[in-house]
C-alpha cells in the first residue's frame, strides 16, 4: 500500500503543476504583448471593481432588506392563495355533490315525465275512443228520444190531451220538448 502511495503521489503532483506552469508561461507572454493602454484600462477596471463593491455593500444590505420584505409579501400572498385554493376545492366538492344529487333528481323527474306522457297518451286514446263512441251513437240516441216523445204524445192523446199540430210535426228534440210542454199546459 505504501508503495502504491509513493508512486501515485508524484504523478498527482505532476498533474497539478504541469498546467500551472503552462499558464504562467502564457501569462508572461501576454504581459509582454500588452500595451500601456491595456494596462491602464485594466487598472481602471480594477479600481472600478473596488468602488462598485463598496457601493454594493450598502445596496446589498438595502437589497437584502428589500428582498426580505418581498419574501414576507410573497409568503403572505402564497398563504392567501393557498387558502383561496382550499376554499375553491371545498366549493368544488360541494358543487360536485350538488350536481350528483341534481342528476339523480333529473333522472327521477325524466322517468316520471316519461310515465306521465305514456299515461297522457293512453288517456287521450281512451278519450278519443269515448268521443267516437258517444258521437257515433248520438244519432241513435236522438232517434231513441224522438221515439220516446212520439210514444208519450200518443199516450197523452189517448188520455185525452189536446195536441197542436204545428208543434207535433217537428222531429227535433227542441220541437218535441215544446210539444210536450204545450200538452202539459192544456191538460
């Protein structure tokens, strides 16, 4: 193990110092190539760096205070939004429950409406059948009533009632009623 360390240590040192040696050669060549103007600019930029860092120290404190204030404001806003989100989730759940209940009611109502429509159609058919039966027998009923009135007139005549001819000639129910009424008045 020690032998391994003895071999690896010089290799690691060589790897570390070789790139630094190349950069130091390169830096010395660059220094020789630089003009006095470049050196002056570099000195000015170095001076500006120190001036900016002095300014940044005061603004760094201010910006830290500003950022902490923004953080507090954003934290408050985040908690408010979180609360609003929870409220909306609760409202959404209530609406979902309400929708489910209303869907059940709607299905029940549609079922009842369909049954009511079937009953209404059935009743309409029965009504139409009844109307056709009643209207179909209306003429027969008139004939039967006329026959009854004629029989009553004959009975009244046999019993001695006076019959006026103008009222007895009508075949309608109204004229027969008038004839019966006139017979009743004379007797």
